[in-house]
C-alpha cells in the first residue's frame, strides 16, 4: 500500500486510534483517540519531524475524513446485509 507522505502521520494516527470507536459504532470517541495518538511519536516518514509527538490539531481533520469513509462503508455493508436478509425471507 502506498500512502502519500503528506497523509502518513494521519494514517498512523488513525491506526493508533482504531480501537476507540464508540460502542454504538457511530464514530470515534475523540477523547480516547486523542489519548491514543498522544503516545505516538512521528517516525520522520511523514511531515512531522522524527521523534516528535504527533499533533492532534494537525491530524484531526484527516482522522475525521477517514472516520467518515469508514462509516460510509459500514452503512453500505449494513444496507446490503439487510437487503439480502429481506430477499431471503421474501
């Protein structure tokens, strides 16, 4: 997988925060995500300098974009599963 250098820090932030979904799966728990991301240091492959903490304000907009896309995929999958269930019982 190729990730643009400009997005690398955001992808790493998302991977760190991926366990922080709300129980109802309506989005990320931002407080938990922020804590998870605070423990991640930049590796120098993205825009942030190596060994510096990732900055929430710099990765948050991209994190929201990824979150939105994940929610769209989940919604489509739910809709498809419901349609299959309806067709099976019709």
